[in-house]
């Protein structure tokens, strides 16, 4: 529109903290649930895109084919996503039959059938639904919707029975986490086989066998067909064990022999109850389907994890050099003990399964892994964990059984409340309720051909806190310092360590100006503290002291050293080795922090906190950044101040509030003292979420939940603002920001002011107006599929960059986005 174009350059969003919410397609695309989005991560370009559609958290995703996937959400719906000819994914089908959250799903595509696919879905409403489509262009039709006995199902898996003359492609369904009583509740696996319902010709799955053995809830099931034709089912559970069950063809004679054995008195004591089947000893069952007999028997029990095993995943099929396909017997397990293991049966050990590789062992204050996946060719393994992050390892071909970590994407796993560009424009900061502050910058990434492409990546995690972070900003004028506020009554000030400046220059290839001479190497957090303490030397570790009895129970965790690197840090390093030292605490407020801003010269910080009913709390405090002393206490609002902005000259301070008014404070005599100049009561009809100054200070803007933005001019002699004009939206306005320069739009001789507006729905628009006329035009609507899916919390334009205009936005949908705006 009007020669303007907005491109999404970068998205950062963490993975949801659930077991089966990531899936790796054979095309190389990784799909994962990220808040209400389905996110697509491309390993080649190291980029993430998001698919919006679900109204609540995405709990599970699975690929049907290379360009089609299914996602299930807490909003009770299933979406089928399909790629169009432009490479964009859209919803091609919406399936809804459940009344509660979708907990897991499994898909099975029939070979050589033009996309005939079976889908099984489990839900927290204690029912299972089964869907079938006849080809890739047909719609899914509901075949069966059955209530379950007992508890909700945690996981499901689909596969084909071992092939026989009469049973070529018979689907076999396993449900885990059903039934049981007392301590064994949810610890059974039930196998189902289909029969065709004569009346309506639909599939009807019948319960065949119950597999018992686990002693706690089952978390994951995974099938594979081995090269000898038998089917292996791996099950992992909260009892820390993995069990492998073998389903293979059997015969009637075998079944009779087993029955005779079972008539023995001791065997009958151990016999398990089971429907339509004969128990063959403590572990095995035989069952008949159509004319064929099959047996299901416990093959092996794998023990190596020390905590709940959340996921098991089989190695993908490999194609050998002669073109034949082979299924390696290789299993990947991920656990809450912070490790992943690769298991294989050892030929020389009579086929005993051994864990040949163990990766993970993170430090830091994180819990373990929720899921683990093999890449499509099996050369990489990926885990996603408690803090929403991915951990990636690649097989080292020169050293046997060695896997080396690789940089991957990262993101917040909670609502992101604030973001800010550094004054140099080289990096930006994001602040989230997941208790972290993160810094992103460019990475000159060499690709396979050797050319470097510039992509954004997380370069540091300067603050990992014990409270949800609420707000933050860089301090202008001080090189590489920022301040944050959390759900506590103090603001904390951080200063960059040497390791950060070294790493950022190495990763981005850019030279940073630094006026400070004395910087510590890094920082770490004491075991029971919240403050990052500086580290000045990386010392030799002290010699081990002889241990007294019982002393190992109380041994504090050894703090991690800062890292000096030339590639983006791995998640393990971000968790503990990229912290910034805290240099100051600002005490004085009596409630949880809410917003903070720095003056353009950096001589002052303005802060405000939540004030629900007490006007005493709604004061704005100013701090001198040279002495860190409070220099002013400004009163004008009755409720929480939502945003603070200094004018670009530093002469005025503008504040907006929940009490629907904005206030102006003026600097007195060029000093650090400010006084109230004007209060505009009832400036809007609802809460004013955001405010900002134009780059020349001639205008300022306020955005409100009353679905409008108002632009005001200020008479500097009388300090009285006048309404210049307003423009309206279909939904509440939650973030506004003036572009740092005036722009000349196509077909216009005059320079225009450009304003970015973020809405409650997550959409973003750019509006323009000229100083001469109060006519406002929407010059660019950012594409819906590139936007946030819930309230935009903050928009911030990049400063000091001439090439293209760039802006970052953050939202309660967990994502941070970077857009570049091109103007012809």
C-alpha cells in the first residue's frame, strides 16, 4: 500500500511444556506448539514461522505428510494445516467432537494409497475419537467416538499389524495411561484392532489385549516395524522404566501350548486378566484376528533414567547404499532427569538393550526434558525441555558414540511484557513473565556453500530471576546497561560484562563502542540468592577437600564460569554462563513494579508500580543515574501508571494511566527536578495503555482500550496540550510508537509522521499523518499470518539505523517479532 512493505524478519517463541508437542517432518521442518501457535522451525535457514488459528494452548502436533500436519489444542479443536503453492500453511480442515482439551493424537498414512490416513485423538473428556479420510483431497470423517473406562488417556500410538496373507494393512491402536486402581492407576496399555461395522461401513475398534507391567502413569507410546516383520512397541512411564513389547505372527498350536502351560497352578496365579485372549505366562498374550494368530510379549525392560521418562522415539527408516530400506533398532528416550539416551540391542550381549549414548546433564536451575526427536536422517537429535528451549546434538562421524551440541533457536515460554532496542541499534532486550530477560542480535551464519547470511539469534540471557519480570529498558548514555522490574518492590540495574561484549562482537562481526574501562568477566548467582554477583577472574577450581560424613548432602552447586565464544551460545550456556552482574538496586516503591523508562541523555530513570486502589502507590519516582539516588516523587495519577515516556529533548515526561488520564511533567531549570505541568483528565473513555512522542517532539500520541488513538500538540509556553486528531479501530489499542524519523510516502511531497499501532487482537498497523492536516491514513497492515495472536504489549523502533526502518514487538502470546519496513 502506497509503496510500503512490511517483512517479518525474525520470530522468537519457546516450545510448550508438554510431551508430544513437537514433530519433525521428513522435509526437515520441525513443527511445535508455541503458546496458541503452531510454530514451524526450519533448520536450514535457522528461522521460525508461526501459524495462528487456535484460541488456546496447542498441546500436540504431528505431521501427516511433508506438507500437511495436524494440531490439537486446549480449545478442544483439531486443525489440519496444508501448504499452498506459495509455501504458506493454512487451515484445510477443522475437526471438533470433544468437549475438553485434546491430550494426544496419532496419525497413520496407508502406503501406496494417495494419502488415505487414519487419525486417533484422545481428550481430557475421557473419550477417544477415530477419524479416517479416503485420500489426501478428501475430508476426515468420524468413525468412532468412545468413552474410556477410568482415567483420561495420556498417550496413543498407531501402526500396522505384522503383515500376513489376509491381514495386509490392519491398523493396530495402542492407548496408554488407562484404567488401573490405587498406585497402578493409569499404568496399563490397551491394544485395539478394527472391525468393519456392517451398518454404516465405518471402522469400529475393539479391545484385544491389556499389557500390564508399568507401575505408574504411561507418558509415551511408539511403534516400529523391524526388518524381520515383527512390530515393536516402546512404552515409557513415570516409574522411570521403558518397556519394549513385541507383536508378531503366531499359530494355533502355539496358542494351545501356552494355554496348557497356563493351566499349571503356579502359572495360573500369575495369570493376567485379559479380554478375547489367552495369557501366556506373566508377560505374553495370543489373540486371533480374522484367520491369523498373533502374540504380544514383553521383549525387554530398559532402565537407565533416574526420573520420569517423558518420551520414546524410534530411529527413522534409513536407505542403504544399494537402495533398500532398513529400520535400525535404535530408540531415543528423554527424561525429567535432564538427559536423553540412545538405546540399541547389543549383538554380542544376546541382544540386551544398552544405552550407548547419554546427552544432557544441564546445570542451572531447570527441570528436565519433555520430548526427544531424531532428525529425518537420524544424524541429529533434539530435545525440548522445561524452559521451552530446544537442545540440539549432531552425531560426530569421526568419533564413535559422540554427539556434539549445535546452536538452535530459543524463545520465551511465558507472556513477554516489554522490549527495547539498545541505543546503538545493534541488539535488543526482551522481558518476560517466564522470569528471564534475553538479548538478541545478528549472527553472521556461514551456510553449506560458505557464504554468510545475517540472522537474528539469542546471544545472552542476562537475568534469570526468581520472580516474573514485568518491565525493563536500556539506560541511554551508559554504555551497555539496563534496568528491570519484576513482581517485587525494587528495580535492578545491570551492566554488561566483558564476556558479553566479546561474544556479541564475535557472533555479529560488529564493533561495539564501550566507554567503560573496568568490567568484570561475567556473573553468577549464589545458591540461595536473587542477585547476579560479578566474576572478575576465572580461577583454578579449589582442590577437593576431604569430605566429612553427611557433608555431600549440603554441598552448594558450583557456579558456572562465563564463556567466551564465537558462535551463538547453547541453551546450557544461556542457562548459567551469560548472566550480567547486577550493579544497583533502586528501593523506594511500596508495590510490585509496572513500568520504567530512561531519559534520552540517560541522566534520569522514571519508574512506577501497580496501584489498584491506593493513590499513594501511583507516584512516579525519578532516579539520578550517577548517584542512583531518588531525586523526585511526582504525583498526578490515582491508579496504576501504564507507560512513561521522556520527550526526545528530555524537557518533558509524559505518563498514561489506568485512570484514563495522561499527565505532563516539565523539567525545571535544566536540572534533575521535574514538576507537574498538566493533567488531562478523561483523555479517553477507557484505560490508556500506551503513549509516545514524535521524533521532533511536536506531537505525542495516546492509545486506549476505547479503540482509539489520539494525537496531541503541545504549546510549550503554556504547557497545555490540544487534541490534533484521532483515529479509531475495531478493537482496543494496547501499544503505540512513533517512527524515529519522518518519512516521505509515495505520491506525496510532504514528510509524514509514521506511527506503529498494536491491538488487543495481536494485529499491527502503520498509520501516517502530516503536520499540516489532521487526516490519518492506515498505510500498512502487517499480514495477519505474521502478527501476534493476543495483546501486543510493546512496540519499539530501532534507533540510529539509516538503511531500513525496523521495529520489534512483544506480546502475551509468548513471542517477540522483528519487522523491517521498506518505503519506496
